[in-house]
């Protein structure tokens, strides 16, 4: 029962922290929850705009997973963990974070039992590591939950009181930052090259806008129902990322974002010409899927090159973190368009996360 109570606390804390912190590192929490919901619900969960049912399903599945890991740690392994001091629990929780998030990203989701490559190819491993870490930091509370009321050792009571206070302070701080961020007041820009960061935001926003336009066409015209759903996910993820870019621009530079010129668009890697866009949009029904996959793969590879340059730059840390996730996501979507799954999805995900694509 103490392990179950700890599982509810840790999973709820992780959900709140993930929701409040996501946009600070360039993640659209609604799209991430939708992606998590697609693990058990498959294509049902995916839409061009995340639905409340998909978001709630993603949160519920995440909480169930974190709850289950707590039961394993303090239940199945309880012979070794149940009587530990809070500090030792915390020390063990750190490698447990790497183990549990790794098991999900490398094995349980892409292979047995779910066999769903979307999660591994769409989200780099470090996102799951952060989420599991936010859950595991609450594990020291078990040192108090395992005792009946008023029988816990005084030293454990003092430690857990301090830990609970700290957790509530973290939630309050993240909530305040998120509230200000939603009103256009993000923490200030922290890069070293303003012109470079501004150019990247403008160019990636324009690049995404064309990708959204192309993906919307596929969401309506693709013959393969799975490809239609994948196109919807592209619309949702790139729309969310563009909203983050726009919020950061307004907050950091206090001005409207200038549009890209035709010359700038033509120079972007993977950016399709108007003639190429028309060719895909007007393709015969029996040729559309093939032409879309070819065009979008080329478009994605261009975005990956742009994101990789930012990842290796001296830009704002948030832009660089977001760029790493974008390059992983778009390479993963190329693999998904070509039907990658199973062990190939795992090896592709690792390669996408660690690879260098600046050339």
C-alpha cells in the first residue's frame, strides 16, 4: 500500500512538472501526451490538433507507467529497498531512472509488448529520462509512507517534510514561469549570436509552415490510412513548434517576426519550389502517397540539416535543445513513412539521436 501511495504521488508530480516545463525547452506538451496515448491506442489517438481525449489518455498511460515502476521498485524489489533511508533511496533512484526510461524507449514500447515504433522515433531518449527523473525524485517519500501514522522515525519525518516543501516550491516556481510564458514573458534570451538565432527561428518557422501545408494535403488525400495519421501528427507537432518559436521571438526580441524573402526560402535546404508543391498536390490518387513520401522526406532532411547546425552552434540553450528534438523527430518521421518498425526502429532511433547531419 505504501508503494501504491508513492506511485500515485510520484506519477502525479511527474505529470505536473512535465506539463509546466515542456514549453520551456521547446516541447508542445499536448502533442507529447498525444504521442504517448498512441502507444496503447495506436492511430486512434492521432489528429492534426490534439484532442482532450487523446491528451487525457496520454496522461493516464504515463501515470500508469510511472505508478507501475514505483510498484516494481518498492514492491517486487521491496526486500532490498523497503527499509532504506531517504538519501539511499534517492541515490538508487537515479540509476533506476536510467534503467526504467531505457527499458521503455529501447524495449517495452518499440518491441514487446506494444510494438509501437512511433514513440521511439518521435521523441529522443533524453525526454523520457527527464520525465522518469521527475518521478523518481519523489521516491524518498517512501521512507515515511512505509510507517503507520506517528510511528515514523523523527529524522525521516524531518527529511520528508523538507522534501515535500521543496517539491511544492518547484511546482510553484514552474507554474509561475509557465504563467508568465503563456502571457509572452519567457526567461530572457541567453545566446551568444543574436543574428544567428533570429535567422534560425525565422527560417525554421517558414520551413515548418511549408511542411504543415504539405502534411495537411496528405491528411486529406493519402490512400494509406496510417500515412494519413502520420501526416496529422506532422501537422500537430510542427504547428506546436511554430507557436513556441513565435512566443520566444516576441518575448526575447520584443518585435514581430519578419517574414522570409523568396531568396531566403530558395536557399533553405529541402524547401520545395511552388512547382514541386503543385506537383504533389495535383498528383493522381494512385501516385499521391509515393510522391508525398518522396517530397516530405526531402523536406524533412533539409529541416534536419538546419536543426543540426543550431544544435552545434552557440545559440540559446533552449533553441539548441529544441533543435536536437526536431532533428530526431523529423528523421524518425522519415523512417516511419518508409515503414520502419521493431528492432530497426530502435537502431534508427539511436542513430538519429546521436548522428551528425550538418553536412
